């Protein structure tokens, strides 16, 4: 990784990033939480915050179930291409944002990358085990508790309504809030309270979007061929097409990261103002991108 950072430094400097930024971005394709933590390796506060800002646009593994489900349902033989394009879009958005910030920066003094290139050695299993345990413990004690609390809150709003505990999720507080968001999401092709609620639940963890849609639409096994066919039929009956599906995938790619990532960003930046500003920025960006996709796609 030290050699990768050194090789990538010259290229990333052109968009205002350090070569070390490549490591968090690469980790971001697995999970954004450890990717944000990896930004500690960067030398300056500017590089750390800029890397943290663009890292969530890397398609983490939690987004993959969303890509697979909707690509398989609406793009059939082009499903792989549709899913892969989301990874490319995330990279393009991240690079574009970093480049714009770099061009707008008044003081462009660049730090020289000084990094030790250690000899290649076989990893010591005991050292690796200690390192992995420390990272796992850190995740469970910090991010894990946040996910647990968020899950409780989501369960409550999806199972309780104005009249108390409910059996139909359409009567829940989540459904009421989803209906409020329908006018906001309608211009981007997502004007359904079920989709709005699924997107809200995705803040706890992105893969929850799929399971939430399974519950909201009453489908037993949404990942099976029969389940996908049933969901496709239900959505098709509401006018939901491949353009809507792609707009949804783009929105899921760019909108607010999971609650564990938000908590980690706050811990790394020590600033609620910067963290919440980043969340709002990503929401606006996701809406604008989905709007462009839906409006242009609908006309084509």
C-alpha cells in the first residue's frame, strides 16, 4: 500500500489529493467506515477532510444488493453493465468534486509526499491478529452501538403509528413521513411513500433498502426469481420503469451514507457542523443527479 500511495501521488495531486488518499478510497469499495478511519494516515487536515468528503461516493459492498436487485429486474441481459456503471459514476463524481475544490482553493501550496517504502515481508500472524482485533473492537464499540440505536428507532417508527402498535406498515409513523417526502422525490421518479421509507431505512445500512422494500410491498423472498418478478409487477403497475430504477440506484449511490459512517465522520473531524454540512451536500447532490437521470431518461 505504501508503494501504491507513492505511485498514485503524482496523479492525485492534479485533483488536489495526496497519494495516501488512494488507500481510503480503495477501502471504501468494501466499507466506508474503515475507509474514513484510514484517512488518519493523511498528513494535513485539508487532505483528511477532502478525502472523507469523497470516500462515501465509492460504492461500498452494502450498496451492491440494491444494484443487483434493480439491475436484474429492469435491465435483464444488460444487468452487469448497469450495475458496473454505478461504480464508474461514483468515481467520476468523487474526482470531479475533488478537482472543483482544488481549483477553488486559494492557497495551493502542496506538501511533498514523504513515505517509507518498507521491504516486502511475510506478515506476522500474531501482529495481524492483534491489528484486526483492535479494528473490530473499535468498530463494535463505536459504530456498532450507533447502528443498534438506529435500528431500534427505525423499528419503532415502522411498527408504531398515531393509534399505537400497528399491523399494517401503511399506518405507521414511517409511512406518514414517507408521504410527506413524496412531493420532494416525485421529480426524480421516486414518488412513492414505500420507496421514501425504504430510503430512510437505508440510513441505518444501505442493504436495508432491499429488505425494507420486501416488507413494505409484502414480498416473502425478494431476492428469488419469483420475488423479483412480483416486485417488478407491483412497481410496473405504478408506472415505475427502468429509468426510475436507474434514478433510484444513482440516488442510493450518492445520498447520505449510513449512520455508522456519519458517526465515524463526526469522530474523525470533531465537528458536527462539518459532518451535517456533508450530509446535506450529499442529499442535494443525490437529488440533482437522480433528477437529471430521470428527466433525460424519460425524454429518451
